[in-house]
C-alpha cells in the first residue's frame, strides 16, 4: 500500500520500524537509512522472515540536503519518517519539499551549535519577544507552513508521546469531555530502574539539555519562566506509586497554547530521582553539558558529545530496565455549565516492551506513536497541506490505533489535581 523512508536507526526508530512491520498491510515497503548503515542492516536482518514488509537499507548523512534528495528520489517514498536527531529536522524538511514528499518527526527543531552567531541572533530576539529561553521551539518549523501548503504536502511535527500523544489527549478532551478547558497539566513519570548509577533513557544530548534548561509554563496567555528544577511536586501515579516531579519547559506547551487558547494555564512535569539530579548538577557544574567546543590535547571536542560517548547507549537499556511509565494529562474545565476534572493517561511496562520489541518503555512510548502517526497520514485519516502538530488533527483514529498497537488509554474522572 505504501513506501516509507525511515531516517534514523536508534532506539526509537527501531521500535517504530518493528511496529510498522506489524502493520504490513499499510507499510508494504520500508527503507531504513542512517549515517551508520550497518545498524540498518542488522535490524533488517533481525526482521527477515517475521513480516511481509519489504525492507531495504541505505546510508545517508541527514545533515546533507543533497544526499537526502538523492535517496528520496531513488526510493520514491510516500512519506519520510524523521526519527533521527532534532538538529536534522530542517534539512530533512528541505529535502521533502524539494522532492514532493510528506514529512513527519517526533521532536521539534533545535540547533546542534547553540553558539552559531546567526542562530543566536534569532534566538535572543525570540527570548525577548516570547519570554522563554529554551533552545527548542516550533518557530523554525512553523515557518515552513506556507511552503508545504503550496506544495500540497503535509508535515506532522512531534508525533512521539510527549510531544504527540499528550496533544492528542488534549484534542480528545476538547472534543469529547469539555465545553471549555481551563487548565492542562501534563505528567510524565518514568518509574523504571536500569541499575546504572547514571544513564539517560533517550539521546543524552537532547535529554540533558532539556532538563538542565530553565523551566517555563503558560499562564493567562504569557510565558512564566523559572530556574531549572525550582518547582517540585509529589504525585501518586497508578501502577508506579508516589514520585517527585519537576516543572520543565516542553515543546507541546507552545502549540497547545496556540490551539487551545481558552486554557488559562498549561504546565509540564517530569519525574526524576535524586541520584539522577545529583549527577546532572555535578556534570553541569564542571561544564560537561556544554555544547561549546573545547581544545583537548590538540583535538576539538564538544563536552556533551564526549559525555554521550561515555554513557550507556539508551538502546541498550531495555533488557535491564524494570518498572513502568505513566504519562498523561489532567484537565480542569467546564461541561454543560458545571466544573469538571478529567485525567487520560497510559501505563507502559518496561519488561513487556522488551519482550515484544527488545526496547525499554521510553523508546516504545515514542516509537509506537510515530508508527501510528505515519499510519494516519498514509491511510488519509490525517490529510491537509501545511505544517501541523498532533492536536490539530482528529484524535479519535489515532488513539484507537494506539489502543490497538500497545499504548491503550486509561481514564479517571475524579483525579487528584496538582497544586
């Protein structure tokens, strides 16, 4: 039925590809492409004989638009799934526009080099105008909207869990549960234990930059920025138990504020253990989270890239990670003139994920929505030219697909609220 080019072959991409192969009536042909072709070849070999999906592999530098264009023209896909690094979103979008192909990713753009003078000038202007200082935001990709519209192409941004499923939960709540939403709290709890003193559950460069940045939330149409990890709450999560969680800046707040403007407050919380925070603060204090190159014994190195090389590969954590994740959204608002609360969430078991696709739950909860989002585009359930985030589409078929392919929703109509 469809040909899909998947760019990336890390932990999340591996899950997405394996799940695509479970829906081989939709994903009839896949090309897996990465800078390291041997990883693509190994995954293709592992899937041989287990699916009707025809799988090929290719080598590509996703920073190189010309290489991307050549690969797209050679394979002729119906969709490009960008499951590489967020640094590469714009080059892949450029290649898709040049070749006339639909695009999707799992996280919004941020630059690899935050010291680049041209980027820095635009970034500092945005900080002043918008009121938040995170390196990642949607403005760079939203700028492609008119070009995708004119080309008759769709670009789906941030179709992982958060962002992604959390935005579908918001669209579902708005469509089915509320006449007006007053507040949204997005809660991301990882109750898993991998046994290492310190490791990150997804790309260390992205993860550590995200959690060490100032936190921010939207209130009454304006950004409120706070020092990193300065707002802490405890919440008792189903199937996990009580966990400390901290307010972070997260990309879906930006799009939700645009698409659900009646919401008076939108916040994002993520759980962290004390050991993780202690390690992170120590690494930050000695400069290991820096993206600024330094000279060491005649070589230029980027501290956070060097740190990434030392830490366990997130894709290797699956077999040793035990416990569950719990991710969802708590809403307050009005229905039929009465106050209402509502909580929609998913619980995912690390070991069950490993048994199914040889992955821990963090990669699983990102890779499955990527596959389901691709399915929405390929089957025409989500189809309008332009650049969109998940909450701008009908949530019902997407959530039904998630229920079917491993991330079933749960609901609570009388949840404990976060103060």
